[in-house]
């Protein structure tokens, strides 16, 4: 397959396009944190961090870091005007109570029905790290997954049935990879966009679940 892939920054910018004005959003640890760099400043979007922040801003300038002001991934952040700190338990109550419009999570696998596996590979030497992913997966109104399309060994991360321990069942609404944007629909995985030069046949060849052609 000869095609260009979206870079991680291009993936983050693409996710940012789909976050509407006024949304309350949680960005998961790792790749999803990049989305914050591409949210347009003219849009009022409220970023939530599970360690107890709402109204989180971008990374501080070098030398202006506050060691007490970090996100869930322990990276230094800023707080926008009107932002708030609160207890960890209150943060999880927001997540579980359906108060977040969107969460953006990484994943090891996503099934064609929107099942999510992102906390443990099941390998005996793997260190499980669920964090707040299960709470976000069932609590957010929409779950966006942002991940590479394939593993380092070339296996599809999009599958008919997850083989890793599940984080949530039928919770994913949209998948963003370095090859495509896919919607999870009642009919199956619908292709919204593909990387330049990619055909549906090319994409299907590296995807271990059936794909539906983009709608006009």
C-alpha cells in the first residue's frame, strides 16, 4: 500500500475540528493531549482533567511551569480565566454523571460495534493502567478514539471482536487513525475520510473488520 499517513499532529488537528463551541471535553493521556494545541482560541471549549481541573489551558511557556498545576498525565498546564480546581471525587462524579460532552481516548483495540480496549493487553508482564478510562467511556456523551491504525507489527487495531480486556462495550462513536476517520454506526463502521491516495480497498486490506463506503 503506497500512501501518505496522517501525522500525529494532523490527527490531533482533525479531532479538534469536530469539537463544537461550548463543549465540555476530556482529553485522555498520551496522543489525545495533542488535541488541546489545535483548539481554535475563538471557540469557547472547556477542557476537563480527571485529577480535578475544569477550564484547563495550554502548556505554559518554558520557565513558567507550576508543579502544582498539571493534567492527569502529570504534564504542566495552565488554567484559563474562570477555570476551577476541585476534589478528585468531584471530578469523577462529573465523568460518571454524564456531564462531559466528549472524551478523546487512545486505544489498543476498537471493535466494529464500538467496544473499547485501552487499559490492558492481557500479557502476563503488562502493567494495567485503567485510570479513569472506564468512567469516561460510559459517562461521556461521545467517545472519540485517536490511535494508530495498526500496531508496530502491522496488526489492525480495528477488529471484529476485541481480544484484549474491555474498557467499555459499544461506547465508541468515532475513530481517528493515521489512515482514516471512521464512524461507528448501527450498520457497522462507516468511512468518513481517508488519507490522501488511499482507496477503500487499500483501507480494508489493513482493517480487520468490515468497512462501509463513505456516504455522499
